[in-house]
C-alpha cells in the first residue's frame, strides 16, 4: 500500500486561498468556485505524492527544502516533515515570495 501523508494547511495559507477566491470572484463567481475546487483537489492529492512536486528555487537561500505545486498563476508552497505535508502559503507566481513566512 502506498505511503499516505497527513496534509495540514496553515492559517496563512487559508487566508491566501480566501483572498485569491475573493479576488477572482470579483470577475466571476463561477470561475472562482472552479479555481477553488481544483486547488483544493490538488492540495488533497499531496497526501499521496508530495515528492512529485519540484523543490522551490528559494529553498537554497532558506537552507530548508520547500516544494510547490502550480495551479494557473498560483504557487502552493509546502514542506514535508516525516508523515506530514504542511501547506504554508498560496501566492501568485509573479509575486516575490516572502521567505520569512516559511522559516
């Protein structure tokens, strides 16, 4: 049986998701719902295979391994510790990542 990870979402990531949803909803509620359901599905899938996602370039400067999954213009930043995956932030790919929020 394949290994399963426990997925935990940080409050900062929850706030990110809600803020992005609100932003997309200004143009289209239908698009916002579709985006949210897809990113939620991708986050749940981390329980099965988080290591399929690439290590983020910022990991080298932080000195700790973080990974991301990409959905449209957004990056979901997470780390793997033992049997758990911690989703830390969801940010627009064009924005600089505030690495202090990850340490």
